[in-house]
């Protein structure tokens, strides 16, 4: 049986999925990856650990898929996606430590790492032309601020480095030995101008990275390839043995994980107007991304892009997001006094704590409009900064309406208010996009949060958009599998692959009776952002 393989490296795990050529999942598996947090706002990983997790997940997924298929499988292509994290290797491809104290093996600066806040601020002060293509403001989560941090804080490591990779491109290099880069990662995170097929020499020189220009960009990429293409000659002998696949198996140009999720959902049929102008792909996980595409560039302040050719061929991508979504919900739950007992209850009942909390909410909401029990409790969710639409990494979260009580019911209400705060963040993003020419009324949602019915319900009600869930819940894996199918010649193009392999499932429509309630809470959330920004200004002047 012909199959394709999608491999996704997220914040905390590597996953592999085996799909038929029409998008049916035969088997999937995951392995955890390790993250070190030696200091506040610092997050580091190991590319060696990540690759071992990839190989183990592929082995497990292939074994499961082979058993279910009842016969041998012919892997026609492999697609990789990963978080937009910086990997630093020496000239021989060995890991170089990015840790300030030189901890061995930690050669990856994770996407969420904010060590380069000062470098990003200095870059933004320059108002360089390339910043127009990142929403006007570069983020410390992107790679040029991180490279500048390395040059300034770990100059020996910067000098010894032979290869700087975005994690998705590290994976294709590790699989094939080819040093090509993806337009997806270089355009979205490295300031490559795909619409002009070039790096901007003046930008790199002005920000203090002129050495990369003098070297002809050999350490960050001279062969920049569009999605839908192949990398090298396919799997090399070493990687093929490690993955248990044939040498030469086609490997697709890689994608950032959220962009793979966009490919996995945004082309699915779902009724209504098929125009991409009306659709946003919401890919939720530890963080979340909101992906919209247009045939013409749209410059939206505070929202990344427009990026040409970064997700769908020939289209311009705008990418918004929230730096903490699933991680924020988990943090709120983990830090509450009622949580240990509820976790024990969930374990005894063989359920998740989210299911237990959802049941508590159902009881509290009995006879009341959905979500309305948080009338006096509000969460402004920028606990890890605001990625969009304010592009404010210094922003912090706020909770208003707490009392002297910490019962199970209090935790359930706080959990709900946190989800609502995240939903208002999504609405802010959609409102901002619609002011610049989009007409979004449909959210195609995938990722961990979308498996939670309360999360989905509140996003539909808060935004006023219908939400379409994919038939295949692992849409990020599916998106990478689609890229693998195109690389292997199974489908002629990404558009053909999306049409053949992605389908929508459930549809959730907003409850119009809750509109006034959510409009009011949205105004509270916006006022909280304005207030905490004003407080920061007061304290800065006072200091």
C-alpha cells in the first residue's frame, strides 16, 4: 500500500503519522523531547534529543500502520515540520551550546525563548524596510534578533558556527545531508524576501550582522526552496537506517509547524464562500497561530507578513498568533490550590482534568447562557507578551475579579475566564485583519485546544465566526504528509494534495444570544491591556 509520512516536532514532543494517499491516518506515535529553562525567559533544547525522538516516533508509527494495513507499506514521501527554533551547529555539523554557561548539547534556542528582547527592540528602532514584511515589528521569537544575541553574548559560539538552521530545515538537513532552506522558515522568521528572491544586505549590515553578508549567507542559506519541492536526493544512508525507511525516499521542503497545520485545514471543503479571504486557519497548541492568505500583499500593523510563497504557492500569507494559549491554560490550572485534588479525581476516573473542569462548568452554567458565569472575572492573557495584534513582547497578563476563595468552582470559573481571554485575543486579531481587506467569518481550527469543546464554543461565541473542525484532528501531521505526497509525486501540487487529502468534520456555530455579553467582556479585556501598558509607562518614568 502506498503511504506518505508526516513528521511534526512541536514544543514538547516529536510526532509521526502515516497516511494513505487520500489522507486517512493509519498510525501515529509521539515521543517527548526535553526543554531546559536555566533562567527566566530562556528555553533551550537539544537537536540530538529531537532527532532521536523523531526516529523513535517514526518506528512506532510505521509498526502500528503496518499492523493496521495488514501488509507492507511503500512510503512514497516524507514531510517535516517543526517549531521556528534556532539550531546552531559547528562546521562539521556537531552541536554548539547556546547556553550562557556552556551546558553541553543544548544547541537549540526554542521559539518561545525571549533572551533577545533587547536586540529585537534595537532592530525595531531602525525602522528598516524589511520590517514592513513582519507587520512592522520584529519579534524576539524570530531568528535575526537571536543571531544578534549570539554574536554579542556568545561571540565564540557565533564564530565557531558553521550552520545556523531553523529547526524544520535542520530536520531536512539531518535526513538528507542537503543544506537547502525552506522559503517558509526563511521568509517568516529570517527576513528573506521571497518576492524578490534575495536577502537584504543593507538590513544585515545595519543591525550588526554584516559578517553574514560578507560570507555570502552561506551559514544561513544560499539555496532557498519553495514548499512543494524536494530536498536533495531524498533520505541519505545514515538517516534511512535510523528511520527504518529506504534510501532515497523523497523528502519535502520543510514547513513551520503552524504552516503545516494551515496546509492541513485551510483548503478543506466546508460549504459557504470558498474564498480564502473569508477563512482563517487557527492552529492551537502551546501557543497559537492564525493564518490567512491573499493573492495580493496586505500590510497589517502588528501582524506578521505579508510573506510571499510562505505557505501556499503564489499567495501572500499574514500570520498572527498568541505566544501562550495551551501553556497559559495549563499554568492557570497548575497554580491553583484546588488542582491537586481534582487531578487525583481525574486520575481515578481515567479522565483529564479538563474534562473534570468542563463537568463542573456544566453544573454551574445550568439554566444560564453559556459562559456567562464569568461576568465579574476577567483574564487578560498576555502572560508571555502579545504577539498579535499589538506586537508587544513586554506585555504581561492580568486577572481581575478574584476573591478570598479557592474552591473547585473558583478554579472552573478561572479556567473558563482564561479561555475567554484567549478567545478575545483571537477576535482582536480577526477584527484587525478584517479592517485591512479580509472578510473572515469562518475559522478552520486544529490543534490540542480544539479538542476541548469549551475552548471551541467560547471561540465561536466570542468571535461570531463559525468554526470548522477537520475530519483528521492531526491536521499539522496531515499538512506535512501532504507536502511529502507532493514531493513524492503522489499529487501534482499542494493545492491538489489539499483537495485530495483534507476534509472538514464538525461545524460549530456561534450562539447569537451571547453576543452582547462577549462584546462587553471584550471591552474589559482591551481596557486591561491599555491599563497595564499605562502602568508600565508610569513605572518606567518612576525608575
